[in-house]
């Protein structure tokens, strides 16, 4: 009886071993397929993220340009429809003045004294 029971046990052990090896191989194939898919699609994911960042930068640039356009359109409207604004711009930018008028300009930037700094090499004032 022992002789007949031993071959069944070996057969069962061999079957369990190959079943385990088979499951391990299937798991490795699945993991390999997932890794291959990630490697294949990673550049595309990175490109999509870069494009989203680029869209964000371009949206900011578009908003800035639209603001500049609105400001220029407003100034154009003033230049076409507001003679006081035209006169003010002519006086400031071109230095135009009315007859008998004297203009005094103060260049504050030129008249501002340089800031005083403490020089460590000079002796203290007494």
C-alpha cells in the first residue's frame, strides 16, 4: 500500500509545483505588460502635462495683451473725442504751450540728493 500511496503524493506535489510556477509566470507576464504600457505612454503623459502648462502661460499672456488692447482703445477714444486730453498730452509729451504761458518744470529725480551712507573708515564726528 505504501508503494501505491507514494506515487500519488509525488504526482500531487509535482502538480502543485507546476501550478505555482504557472501562476508566477502569469503574474510576471501581467506585470511586464503593465510596465511596458507605462513605458510606452509615459512620454505622452509628460507631453500632455507640458501642453497644459503651456496653455496656462498662454492664457496669462492673452489676458495681459487683452488688457493692453483695452487701454490702447480707451486712449484712442480719448484722443479722438476729448480735446482736453489731446491738449494735456501735447503739453506733457511735446512741450506745447499757449501764447503768453510760462511753464515751470521740476525734475525731481535730478534734485534728489544721493542717500548718505556710513563709511566705516571715517572717524566719528565729535
